[in-house]
């Protein structure tokens, strides 16, 4: 094995990898610090030595940020992330990070380089030349770059992650639009008679995400038991192809009970689809998408959002996005006094804290309502007499 291990302290080992000789005959070595047990250090040494023997190890004396990012995309992103995530990372890396930072030698990359990039991206970062990118988008660029550099540190290529030493832009909290009940009635009426009626109704009555709705299959819908199983999500990649992936987490994979009206509507929707397809000689299969084109092909997520906005605007409602149907579902459930844990489970959040952090601040009346319910629960016989405290 072309390497050695030296214990530097409790649970810390220094690995030395022999990279061979350079063009001038000088011996090249790679030093990597590993925290853990001796067994873990041995395994890491074998992995690094194998990379050197196979010619896949990075040449630390020559690599620039562009070469490293491409290698990170190939060795890590392509095998450890979902297709949609890969697609997004590829776009950010190849259309933004590499053109502006790629020529900088990786070992010479400084926080100032990144800080300058963030400033330029905010002012002139749009690829169409029409101004800068939003703070939220630039912050996402920062996260991608920071993740890549974290792997550079983990792999022993760098000793520090300079992205963690910067001050990326702080995006403001996205405004959440809470629709009052009378506007929700108007919104539902606006979609009656359109191809999107069942989709919008389902979104409002379940709180499901757009991708989850467009990836919903008939085998995920149990009409007799009135439940929906969220098992996958549909997205469209930058290249135009559709991608179906499993939910991000165990919490996203969930069972949502349907109210009776939704179960009735979906049964009617299915019967209508069966009638339409029968005229074309097509049979509805259990794996067919619930919301799709007549030929069974997926609806484009962007087109859904665009058409939704168009119909909403024509109905006289302003600034309502498709995702606001999810917010409406959550806020109405909070208003009715539903258990926050139940709401969190329906939305697929990983914790109740996330649910309450998103919605409680936009519904200040909840505090007053809680105080009134508390008083009603105690039902004091004489409100004129305060409680005596010893």
C-alpha cells in the first residue's frame, strides 16, 4: 500500500499518501487528517490509495475550482442525490459558479473571491442581462458551493471551507398569503368547469405539494377508505424530461385522510376520465396519473402554475399562487383548532416546530382565540372575583 498512518492524538490520525514523482522527479505526497478509530483510518487510507492506483485521485498541485466542481458532480452528486437535485446543481455549477470562479486554483480560493461573486450576482447575475439574481437564489448558490467545498475538506483536498467564512445574502422571509374563506369559495368557483377543478380542489383539501399532486397515481388513492398515499413526486428537469422521485423524507411519505366531498369528487373525476379514454380505446390503469393529459402524459408543473395564475387573475383575485392552496389548507386547519401534530403530518413536515414557525406568525389571532378557549374551559362561576394567590 502506498501510504502510512500516524497517530496524532486521541481519535485523530494523519494519513500520508504517496502520489509518486512529478515531472522533475520530486516525490509528491498527500496528507489527510482523519477523526475516528484506527480501523476507520485504515479504511480511509485504503480508499485513498485505491484512488491513486486507479488514476482517479485529484492532482492537488494543479486542480482549480472548475475541475474540482466537475469531479464533485461526477463522484458525489450523480450518485447521492435525486435527479432533480442533480439537475439544479448542474445548472448552478455550470452556468454560474464555473464561469465566474472556475479559473481560481482551488487551494488559493479565498472568502473575498466568494464575497465578490455574491455581490456581482445580486447586481448583474441574471443570464439574460436584465439585472441581478434574488438574495434567495444567491444564497442557494452559496449553499451548493459550501457543500462542494465541505467535501473537499472531507476528502483531504482542503484544510478549510472558505464558504463558511463568508457572509452570503440573507433573503427575507417569503410572504405567505392566507386566503379568507370567502375568497377560497370564489377561487373554487373560478375553476368549476375547467380541467383543473379536481386538481385545485384536491390541493386545497389535502395541503399536498404541487409535485406530489402531479405524481399522484390512482393506485395511491383509496376511494372506499377515503385516503391518499403520498409515495412520489413529479418534477420537470431543465432538459425538459420529467423526473419521478420518492419523497424527500419519511415524513413526506404519508397517508392523508380525505373529507367526504373530496372522495366523491375524485370518484367522479375518475369516472369522467374513464369515459373520455374509452372513446379513444384507452383503459385507465392503476398506475396512471390522477391529474394528467388525456393520453396519460404528465402535466408540466410550470404550466400548471401559470394557468392557475391566469384563471385566478381573471376571477378578480390577485397575487394567489398555486402553493398558496397548501398555505390555505394549513391555516384553515389551525383556525378550526386542529391538533398541530395532525396538521404537520398532513403537510409532511419533519416536525411540529416547522409547521408552527411557518404559520403561527401570520395568524396572530390564534393567541387570542387560545386565551378565550382556556377561559371557557375553566368556566369560572364569578368573573368578578380574581383567583386568590397565597
